[in-house]
C-alpha cells in the first residue's frame, strides 16, 4: 500500500523545497512558528456546531435540540481550515495522548488503556505506571531546537500512588501544571489552563514556544456554574428547578469556548497570531451514558457522535474520528473544509518537526502531513491502524472488533482470530452499517494480512475476555 516517488522526481522536489514533506522555505524566526495544541477531553464529533450539530424543533412545537453557542471555535473555523478525516491514536485517554506525543501507535509503548492511581491494577492490565521517558517526544524534539515547552492541564501519561505526574521534565517539558488541585474546582480548570498558557506566551514571546493546553472538559462529570447556565436557562427545556441534560452540556461547552477566546485575544493583542499555529481537537469520542457520573445522558449522548457508530473505547468512527481545526494566518486557508486528507494524531509529531525545521526522529509511525498546513491535500503512504485490548461499554452496536485500519475510502475491522470481519466504504457509509466484506474478498484478504502483520509487531500483554466481542445477555428459559 506504500507509494514512493521516482528517484529523480524526489531529487527535483527536494531541491525546490516543495516535497510532500512540506519543507519550510522561510528563514529566521518565521521558520519556527509557535504551536498551541488545544486538546479537549471526551468531545464528540457533533458537540461542535461547526461539525453539524443543529437546532431541531419537533412538528408538535417543542424543542428537541437547541443552539450551542461557541463563537470562538467558530472564529477558529472561519479563520482556518476544518478537517473531516482526523483520527486519534486510540479511543481512550492515555493511549490517545501517548500516540500524539510519541508519534507511535500506543500499543508499541504499552499504553493499552488509561493509567490510574491504583498501581497494582495498572500492572494487572499490563500497563506501566508512566510512559517510558526514554522515548522520543514532540516536546523533546522541539525543545532541542530552541522551543520553550509548556504543558498545562490534563497529563494522564503517568501517575504515582499520590496522584503526581512523574518525570515530567524528562519528556521535554519546561513548565508544567495540571491545573486541577484541591484549590481549583473542576469547573474552573479550563480558565486556569488558559491563565497558565497566556502567562507562558507572554514570558516567551521573544522565542518560539510549544504549548499543550490539554483540557479536562467536557469529560464527565460536568459542573456548570449558575452563571454558565443562565445563558441557556430559557432555551433548553428547563422546567422549574430541574436542570436538563442539554442545559448542563451546552453550558460547559460555551464556558470552554469562552476561555479559548481569551487565548486567541491574547495572541491578537501581542500581535503574535500570524506566526502561531493554533489547533483544536480532542482525545477520543463521547462517553457512554452507561458510565457513572456522566452528565451527558439520554438523548445528549445519543447525538454527541454525530453521524457515526461508536463512542469512547470503540474503534468504530464515533470513538476515534474527531474534530480537527487548524488556524495559521497566511498559511492555512481561511474558511475551508478539507474532506480528503486523512490525518492521524500520530502524524502531529513529525509534522510539527517539519514545520519548525526540526529533525524528525527515525522509526515513528506517523507521517509528515505538513502539506495540509499550507492548504494542500495529503495522500497517506500507509493506512492508519488501531488496536484495543479491553471491552466497549454501553450499546451493543458500539462494541467494535479489536483491530481496525483506515485506507483511502475503506475502513476495515477484525479480531486477531479472524472473526467479526467488517469492511465499510467510509465515504459512502460513515455510519458503518453496510458490511461489504463478502463482496470484496480480495480487499479483505489484503487488509487482513496487513493488520495481522502489524499486530505481530506489538508487545504481548493481557487481553480482556470480552475485548472485541458483542456481549449481551439474551433472555433464556429456566434450565437452558
């Protein structure tokens, strides 16, 4: 499936600085753009109006869904490019983040599931208590090229029994704050993350900087303030003292958006917007309403994944396809939707290196997709691939097989045992309803070989007995 250029074409492309790697042609300070990665938590595709969420009023006259007010993300979209084929590295927190910062598929780093403070339970699941700090990370590489590195907000790549993030400086981070302590209420966390990010920008405005602004919202539980909810108190169906799901959900999203606006305004005030790449995305799809403390319940969770099957933990599209918006004035086209380029979170490490004239470490799984940062379509050399080793909770139809890949218009899923083989034309069938495996035996065989060969390269470890299965307890007669 790999494509390659004819040698003489590669030489010409290199000499003129316009290769598929997207070599920067600027010099000096502009050759090292600032980069800010805003990474939401458990945000579904349709939690953004920009990705199709819309107000619906039933024929009887009552409102089913209302308007989510997110003017600052709307501003990012109008001033940048929105992508419809962006995939995270995994459908849960820790593995998704590990893939992003290392440029490696998370199973290679033994990040199979979220790390927790119960260190014995981590061990039982074959998961180390922290990401291997000897691995290359995007933060280390950019720091070695003169960048100031800040990480503010959720980390979830390592923990000690008392809740601290170990070895944070060894990953290449100069300044760190998790922005969530006993003194900082959950509902203030995005504001505090943006406070730290803004301060870091001001301190480092004379040198290139990279910021991970990793939010806790809209991960459950959701805690909107009375002020947050006032904006929607007359428009989402609140009756008396009852606060419905939409009121809570919309209020938190708007609060998050308002804090992102403060960061964008700071870049404008400091006249730094033109040389700063701002990216907004999330770590995985929306949480299931079956999980405890989930404020996005009922109809809210049912629509949060938009047109897709699957939620958090699932390899169906709803668990791994995420919003992705880039703003970089003068480089990234304004008010554009890219429906062709297939991009993975594992691609961001090599891409950020390319955009900043930083050496790209060898052996990364991600590809340099810097072409899209200059408004061009990117065609992948290799498919994106995923593995899960633990079950999906919630609706049975969200319970995906353990392995998946995306190649051009095709999405393919299977278990290592070769059962549950599923093939979808994901362009025509984004909801993964019409399994085309029987009609395409040659493609199935090609994708099966690719996934099984790839799976063989991953470390061995515990696999939950229900992983990759559609588990439901059908009623039976007594004695059966």
